[in-house]
C-alpha cells in the first residue's frame, strides 16, 4: 500500500521556515505536552503507529520530492519558497532517512498534565528546519492520547459506582462495561483504528474491529484485544413489522440458544417489549438459557427509560440483593445503554440507578461519537513547542511567555507559557515531574529514545501498554 508523501504532510506555511529561521541556526529542539484541559491526568499512546507508518526507513525519495515541488508551486504560485535541495540533501547524506531523534515517555504511561511527553531534535545541523516541519504529523498523537485518557477517566467513574453498589464478583466484568460503538461515526478508518485501539487500553468491549487490527499490526497484540457479541439492529427487529416483533425476538433467542446475545428493543414500545415479550411470553426461555440476554433501549431520556426498564424487568424476572444491599437481576438478563452515552451522562445514569437501589452491575454501556469523535486537540490542550536551539554554536533556551488579556480586559500570564531548555521527565516519590535538563535532580530520565535517524529504537507491546495504564 502506498504511503502518503511525507514531504507534503506539513502545514503549508512551514515550507518557508528554512528561510525564516535566523542564519546560523543549527539545532532546533521541541517538546510535546498536555498543557491542561478537561482531565488532570493524560495517557500517552499512539506514537509508535506514527513512527511505523510514516517515519521509519527511507521516506524521502526523488519521486516524492518531484511531486512535492509540483504541488507546492501550485499552492504558493511562486518558486522561491519550497527548496527541494533541502530534501535532496537528506537523500544524499542520509539515504532518505530522517535525521531526527525522538524521545518519549513509554506508551501507556499516565502522567499529570503539564509534563513533557515527547521531544524531537535534529541530528544534522543542516536539517535544523526538519524538527518543527514534522510537528504537523507528530502533533496528531493528541488524538489517541485523548481517546485513551477519556476512556480511562470513564473507567474511574465505573469503578466508583461499582465500589458503591456492585458485588465483589462483578468487578471481574468491569473491562466489558464500556463498549466502543464509534466506527461508523469516526472521521476515517485511520481514526477508528488509532482511536479505537486507544480505548482498548482500558476496556475490552468493542465493535470497532479495525481497532484490534491496529493493536495487532502496530503493537504486537497476540490476539484481538477487542471482543464483541452477537447483536441485532433495527433492520432485523422491524422486518416483520410491529405485529411481528415478538416472533423476531423469539427467533433471536433460538438463533443463539447459548451465550450472550443483545437485542435492540425500542423499535415500537420498549415498555411493552420488556413486560409482555421478554418478561412474559419469552421469560422461561430466557431463564432456561445458558447465557445472558442483553436488552437494549435506544431512544428517549436515558435516565427515565432505564429506571422504568429496570422496574419492569425486576418485577417480571425478580432480583436479589447483593452484599451492599443493591438489586441485581438474574444473570440471564442485563441491559445495555448505547444512546446518548458520554463522559457527562454516565455518572448521571449511575447516580440515578444508585438512588433507586439498583446495582451498577446490571448495566453496560455503548459509546460512539462521544468516544472517538467528540474530542479535539484542546480537550487536553496539547501543544508542541520549541524550548532549545543552537545558533552559530551558541546554546539558547527558548520560551514563549505571552501576557494576555482576560474577558475583563485585565492582563494575565497565559496558560500557553512554554517550558525552556532541553527537558527531562523524572519520578519524584512516584510522581512525574518535568524539569529543564540543567535544573533536573539526579534522577533517571523517564524519556526513552524511540526513533533516531530513520530507525525505530524502542517498541512497546499492547500488553505492556495496558499494564502501565491500569487504574
């Protein structure tokens, strides 16, 4: 499969920078951090995919330079911006391999925000312009990092409500509580694979099959880390019309007489489906199954619908009280909510169940666009900034420190204030902290060289990553 031309994978304005850096510039060093955002912690994940897919090996060729030269002449309408000799030099001197060094925290590492996560610097003084030329591509690591962070933060909520309301044995199923339904809502196959695999660091449930493909292809997962179950959609349940819904439900149970099966049940009347069909006509068949029927409401207010659904199901199927005093349906029946699920709606749902005396172990969740699509670079305020340079042999600590105006017209120091100097990340009493190299305590640097001069120096397995990110 032909990869994209890496020479064209930068913001257009960057092609002028080789002229705009002050003469005598030899080295540019930049770092990546989450400057803050929605969550206080962030998970680092996804760089290895970029290195394998776009950066390793001889990625600069004459044919790619020719294509870039023609394209950029059209883009700028002038021939004094793109300088092909800069890329010809990489072929002649480095065999088409990128003369940069990238260090990063091991993937799966969870740090507080405002810490250095990755650094990049050129290794050839003639390629000083290359460091931040690669920013555009490398910056996209914000996406899998943010999905992994969001998914992990939701797992914290799940743990909270399981701790409050669920039985001890049910904790073994937490990895299957949040299921990725986001493939169709993702912006691309690449987004679904990259972001979907980030979710699989924290949870095992996923219908985004390409996510497991990415985990195996780029992170050496021994088996598909995402698992799923047979499940209906509305095209199946509505095939015989409203009067045939019960027949369809019976067929669903007959089709999979054992194991877990999910069935969407709101096609016409979710309350009738739960009471008259599942809870009456099909009750004994369900209770006699060696497996679990997962009933799926898919419309209406999630809290009100779930409370009513559980009321009906517990009335028809009965319930037990776990050791914490919360109601639990028989193991043959559970519910999945896959409509309107987000970071903000999940605790509202669980709190309503808790107040109604219903254990969190009765419910699993499906999350689509809010998991893979409703995030952006500002969710965790990711940025890649230059913090060190060498010009005419002189070492310079570089920093931006904007004085900005707030909504009332008062001046303040911006959160965009950047770090200065070459960076290290150390662990002090088990807590990560970033320092300028010159000011760092005598502790090991947690940043590892993962890429140098076209070669990947360190790779991580999916299992390693999951262990680092575990709560």
